[in-house]
C-alpha cells in the first residue's frame, strides 16, 4: 500500500496490521546524505514516527506485509532457455537480520512452488547464465517473491559444496565448450559466512525482541553451537588460504573499529532500521 502522508496510515493498520514494513521508494534523495532503508514497525507510534522521518527525507513510501516464514531461494543456470542446473537453499540468518545477505544457509530439495515460479520468472525476462531467485514465506506458508539476482550471490558457496559448480559452468558457457548438465545435488549441506554471522550476532543483540530477532542468550548459543554443526565456511579453501586470511583481517578490523568507537559518536539506536528486499 502506498503511503504519501500520515493520513494514509489508518488504512494500512486496518489492512495489513502489525508488524509491517515501511519501504522507501528510493534509496537516496537530494534532501538526505544518507541511504534510506526499509524499517519494520510494531506499533502506531513507531509507524507515525518512521513515516514522518522518511517523508521528510524526500521519499514516498510503501507499506508491506512482514513475512515471518522461511527464507528460501533457488539458484538456476540457464543457457538457450534451458535450465541446466538448479539448487535450493534455506537461509537461517541474514545480515541485516530482517533481510539482507545470507550468513548461514543449508541446501534443501527445491519446493515445487518456488521452482516453478523461479523458472517462469527467469525465462519471461530472458535470463541467461546464473541467477538466484529469493522468496520468503508468510504466515500462511505462501511463498512471496523477494528479488532475483542476475549474478553470483553469497549462496554460491552452498551450491558448490552441494555438488553444483556454477562458476565452472559459467566458464564452460563463456568459452563455448559443452556445459556439464547437473541433475542432482547433496542436500543438508550447511555453509557459513563467519564475518557476516558475527555481524548478525552484534545486530541481533541490539534489537532483541524485535521481529526476526532472538533473545540475547539464545542468539549467543545459536552462534557458538554452529561451530559444531557447520564445516564449510565462505572463502575457506586449503588449496588457497589467501581469501580466508583477507577475510580474517577484515573481520578483526571491523571488531576493533566497533570496540574503539566512542558512544557519543555512535548513531543513536532506532528500533527497526534494517533492510529488507
């Protein structure tokens, strides 16, 4: 539902209910030097305050249903309008927590409803090569389209460890040699982006009790226990340690920056300032 002013909110409350997401129709405006991001609101007071803030920044708004179910995705390789490989995943955690880059995922059999929708969408827009189509289920278990990415996403690690080498297929396609069709893959393979999962933990601790968050103690346990469940980490390959070393340096720098940041210089915490697609 479009929101052009405070007077539009009562209809949103009646139609969508709480919580819901307020999404700016543009990421940047001439009035604001900062990026505008979607926010979830859980009360009338929050909805009014966030609407005023975002409208003052120069953007009109959309009010959207908050989907509370699983985050599922399909990665496809299409050549000549033919699907040569596909892999499904579920994202357990993202950064930002409300919706963003997946930091913990697992390969799953592709649910038929999202596979059919993904293929129809990709073919209708003329997609060739690799793409990732993401969905999130609502309270009724209906899959809602989040986005389609015509590029290699973070979940590519999950597909590769599950048995589908999409980067190799891209190389085969680009060089004109026959592309290896992949009919099957392993399910239950878990992959983790450790830097992103640390970021998720920090973000979660600041917003415990909000939608898409865990209690602080449970979040710590979830993060720590993952080390016993997951053996595949993004950027980690014993044949070439340089990417994981670079990732470790970036993680250490981010931790030091966070620790050294003065409280007075930090942006005041505002509940629900997280991005969703």
